[in-house]
C-alpha cells in the first residue's frame, strides 16, 4: 500500500547529518542562505495572508452589501460557489504558469490580479459586477498557495522545510483572517463596507513591492538552464513534459487528491458557516461571533507551527495522521458542545487543527515532483481537492436548513479518514533534499 516500508514511516536518523541549518544546497551546488529562504517565505506568506483577507471579507460583509445591492441569500451562495470555481481554475493554472515563467513572476501576477479585483469590489453597484469580480479574485488568489508553497519549499533546508513552507505560510493566512475580521468590526461601522474592500490596496501594494526584491528559486533557474543546454545540444525544440507519464506520478496525484479533498472540503465546510453555527446554536450576536472566530484563528496561527514543527521532527506521515485523528476528535467535541464556553475551547482547537493539517499537507505535496513540474503537480493535486470543495458550502448550508447546525458540522469529521489513507499510501519525505524524494 505504501511506497515505503512500515519501518521508515519516520525519517532516517541520519537523513540530514550533512545539512547545515542556516542554508540549503541545490543539486548543482548553489547555496541558498537562510536569510533568503525566510524572505521568500514571508513574501509568499504575506500574499497568502492577503488572500485570506480577500476571501473572508466578502463573507463577513455579505449581509451588509447584499441589502444595499438587492442581492438575495441564494445569489450570495451562487457567487461563493463561482468564487471557488475560479479558485480551482487558478490553482491549476498558476501552478502550470510557475513552471513556465518562474515562481516570482507568477506570484507577482497573482497579487496584481486579485488585489485589483478586491479593491474594485468597493466600487460595485450591481450583481453582475460582484459576481465576475469574485470569480477573478478566486482565480488570482489561488496562485498564492499554488505557487507560494512550491517556491518556499525549494528555498528551505530539509530540517526546517515544513516550518518554512507550511508553518510560516499558513500562520500568515490565519493572520489575514484576523485582519479581515478586525476590518469588518472597526472600519465598516464608521466608514461603510466599501472601504473594507478599498483598504485592500495597502497590503496588496506592500506585498507586490516585497516580491520585487526576492530572487527567483535557484532550483527553477537551474532546471531551466539544464533544459536549454539539452535543447542547444540536441538541436530540437524544448520537449513538453507530461506529468501523467512519469512512473509513480498517478499514485502521488491520487494521494494529493485524498489529502486535499479532506483539507478543502473540511475548511470550507467548517469556516463558511462558522459564525452562522454560533449564532444559530448559541444565540450570540454577529459581532460576538466574529470576535470568537478571530480567537479561533489565533489558535490556528500557533497550531500551524506546532503541526509543521512536529512533522520536521517525526515525519510528514505520522504528523499528518496524528493531526487527522485530533481533528476528528475536536470536531465531534466542538459540534456536540452544549454550552458556549465548551464550544469556544473545542471550536478553537477544531479551527486550529486546520492550520496543522494544511501546513503539513502543503509541505508534503511540494516535495512530490521535480522542479520542472513542481508547480504543475502541486496545482493538479490541490486543484482536484478544490474542485470537490465547490459543493461543500452548498451541502453544509442545505444540512443546516434541513437538520440544524449540529449534524452537517458533525459530518465533516468523517472527511479526515481520507487524510489518514493518503498519508499511509505515501512516501516519507521529511529531512531529505527535494532531489532525493521527487519524481
């Protein structure tokens, strides 16, 4: 069932004895200093955090602008689904683009696209404008993870790759949600909902400027140079690599789909109606539900580092499986809690564990394929999960209407069985250079 034996579910004790913790070295001998690795992680992570702002500010403010623009609840749901369609297209598309034009250029285009469409959201006056801007925001925002995770993984040393790739990136995504909630609570009551969208111009500009000073991945540059040497030597056109024809690739793609059907459906199924759950079950106010959600994302910030740090120490597979089991337990305890204080404790752990599972998963899939196909492979794997997740908010929303808030949230606990199966099928990648584990 597994590409490795049961004995090596943990990384080898000698896997990184020659790795200096403050840098990593590519197969061609290029040294990547830790300073540059951290800068890339921040450049990618801050963009991912802004993606969280752009994603969540819409849902937080939808009751306000829907009334002003005469948009129904069903239409808001349809817009949300179309956003996820754009997210899926962007995940696959930007992964492919990163393998063609480079990691840095793809990320710059990503922030320009969804930064502009988010800001323009503050000037809309009708349903059609809202709909298509959200679709384009989904396409552009998807590039943050699809490009950022492989880019960061290529820069970080094996000993700390998960903390750099999944820990920093997803913790900053959590921070983006907190900023969005703070904007909804602080800006909207004084200046109105439009300014919460227009405010997005500030972080978008900052992230774009940071991305202008980071270097592209040396591994990507080396792969491009090697391909050019082959083309020049053989006198032929540049060959198009087909990821589906690589031995073992299909199995790894299936593993990625298993992990990210669970991750994406679990994330959207839980968070899309998180405030609704609290309002309906515990009769809290909208403002209180947003405040509690902010606290949950503070927990997610820290659990992103705990999960990825553990995976760097004991391996991706055991850390991922432990995370899935804990997620199932906390989901059941949170959704069956009968008092608000109890829900706040287990709800924070439930939402927090999403950071653990995404952080470990982002790193793991970034290690699966060679540099020339790393973005493409990552995009296909995560995009497959996001395709299924389009229906998650619809199903949870229907379940809340039919059965109340508890049943549909409880059902999401079963998703994490897919995570356990996926990690059991896969190879261990922790503590090893990318060139040793990639296909």
